[in-house]
C-alpha cells in the first residue's frame, strides 16, 4: 500500500526523464494560465462586479480599482500556487537523482572495499551525505545498517523489487534507489534514502518575493486605474450635466453642441450626441418651415372659403328668393311644367346652400374659430323643432318620424344641439326607404342621452368608424344618395366640443342607432343641478310619441 505510513511502504514514481517532461508541461500550463488570466481581466470585469456586488451600486471611480485589485490578487495567488508546485516537483526530481547517483557510486566503492571495512564506509557516507544507507543481500537481509531505523526484511525485499521510488522512513518522506554491486558481489545491493519533503525549502522565499512584487504592482495598477476611472467619470459627468442643462424648461428649444474633450469612447459618444443634436436642429427647422407653409395655406383656404361663401351665397339667395316668388304665383298662375322646373331649381339651390353651410362649419371647426354659447336648456323642445322641420320629408317618403322621452337638461349651445339633431335625423331619413325614424330623449345621471334610431340598410361593423370621417360615405356606391359626407363629421366634432360622446350600434339589414351623450349639468356643479330655463320647459315632464 503506497499510502501506508510504515517504513516498508512504497509508491513507484516515474524516472528523471518523465519528471523533466512534467516540469516543461507545468511551465507551459503556467504561461497559458497567465494568458487566460489577462483575457479574463480585460473581458469579464462587469461580470465579476455583478458577482461580487449583486445589489450594491458602487461608484465607478471605486469600482474600477477594486476590480483591478481583485484580479491582481487572483493572478498573484495563481502564480504563487504554480510556483510552489513547480518547486516541489523540481525538489522531488533532485532528491531522486541524488539517491540514484549516491547508490550507484557507493555500490562501486563497496565492491572494491573489504568486508570488514564496508560498515565504516557506509557510516561515513551516511554521515557526509545526510542520507540513510543500507547494504542488503538478495533476500532483504540487512548486512550494514546506515539508517536511523531500518525497515524489516519484507519491506527491504519490496524496495529491491521496485528499484526506485518514494517511501516513508524516520527522515519522513524520502526518495530511494537500490543499486546492485558488480560481480563477483552481484548478490548484494546498496539502498539509499534521500529526504524529499513535500514543501520545498525555497517556498517561503518565493511566497515572500511574489507578495512584495504583487503589492508594488497592485498599488501602481490601482493608482493608474483610479486616475483613468476618475478622468472617465469626470468626462461622463460633464456630458451628463450639459445634457441636463439642455433638458431644463428654461433652456433653448434646440440643445447646444457639447465640446469633445477626449478621443476615447466618451469622446465618440459625445460626438454621436452632437450629431443627434444637429439632426434635431435640422428637423426642427424643417418642421417650422412646413408649419409656416401649412399655416399660410390654412389662412389662404379660410380666406378663399370666406370669399367663396360670400360670392356664392349672395346670388344663391337671389335665385332662391325669385324661385319662391314665382312658386307663390304672385305674377300669375304657372303651368305644371314651369312649376316642376321651379321646384327643381329651388331644391337644387337649397342643396347647394346646405353644402356651402357644411363646408363653412367644417372650416370653422378645424380652425378653432367656432365658439359655443352654452347655457342650460331643455333638449326636448329643440328635438320637437327638428321633428317638425323634417316631417314633410318623412311624409313625402312614406316614413314615420316620432319623438318620445322626457324633459332633459343639457349644458350646451342650443343652436349647435339643433344642428347636431338635424344632421342625425336628416341623415337617417336620407338613407331609410321603409319604416321610419324615431328620436328618444332621456336623462341618465349627469348626462342626457339623445337616441336616433332608423330602419335603414344598416352599417357594417368595419365601416362604422369611417362614417365620421370628412366627406366619407360607406356602403354600396350604387345605392348612395346625394350628400356632402360632412354631416356626421361635423356632428362628432360638435359633440366633442361639448365634452360629450357619440356612439353607433348597427348591423347590415337591421338599421342603425346613434346615441349622443351631452352633459346635463353646468361645469363645476356636478352634485347640484342648476334650474331649468322655465321658458324652454315642456308643459309636461313626460312626452309621448308625436
């Protein structure tokens, strides 16, 4: 058993050539370890920081020297460990070589010495060399004992069989070698034991030198790392302060260029930021130019619409007036053909007048020139007026037109409420061919709901959002009726101006239901209703169908 601590235990070891090869491989391993350590020190600093300080947020100026110290200590410990291992291997190889040389030399001397003088020779050799020496026969018997405590005969026989290696004696861990005497004494052998401690005598010196060298290098490296980290942090802090100054509310709308103070990564980042600021400046100038052009075009459009409305409405009113006079037969009776032609003129003029009014309203809404004259009103009389205005149209198409519900307050502009209801009812009558249109008024908490329901063709779900767009008409183009496509767009804008909502619920073939929600209380009086204007209140709070 090679691990047995008895004097006769033996652990075979390779020869001197293998020990030399192992030393070379250890040197190569040390060089590779040094290269890998440098790579780790350059490429894994952030990972080590997260490993050592998973939750702490250290300052950059402190973190960089700390990482340098940690990696430096790790490299120093690795180098020290490798050096100690190599010293141990070299010490082992030297002890084996010394035991071999001593055994072979002593075997030659013993063979030339007489039997009576061999004991003295071995004692002198043991004293001068500091090794343990034995002269034994082939059976393991000890003829001359030059050791502190000789192993037993079985142990000696085992040593003779192995020839060389490692074992334990009174000296501790030793390297031994057995050399046979030349003829005619070839039955005898000299066994030498040379001390080979696991820890080399030069280990302490090596550790001390490496520690001193490491302390000097780490001190210099930490100072250099601190200086570099401080400079980098100062550059980053400078850029950050300039950016923070740009972001203040009282700063200029376009940031100023940040001076580039270094040519490292911070300088590259600063240069990239300056390019971004310059691109933003160019984009802002282009946006301002486009905005000025758009505002100029908007002013031109408003002026054009105003002039157009004046130039069109004046002759149009004259045409409509003369048509009404002729239809009244003030100048005499009309033939059927003349009356039909005048009715066409009157209807076309009224349509053109409505078109001009819608365009002007849309222009005023988009430009923000339209204002609301809000007051608290009952929406029911307003809805009744709208029903009376459109009843003739409903009768001409054979449709019913009803109003139901109750007295309900709205905090709104009554003229615009009348316009919104007129658009919804007129639009419903326009697209309804059978059945009719119903309007229902109800109070729902702090809101008033106006529901306009028709039995028309209905609107597909995918087209319901498009009907509120400007100049938009949906459905089959062949089934569309004449119109500007502005009624619902204007209605939605007016509802939004009042702080209300408009919703649609419809299916193809099942008509449509438009619901308008308007505020029923004065702003700032959400918990106490203002009094209803008595002059606008209906005779009864509940109304049936009209």
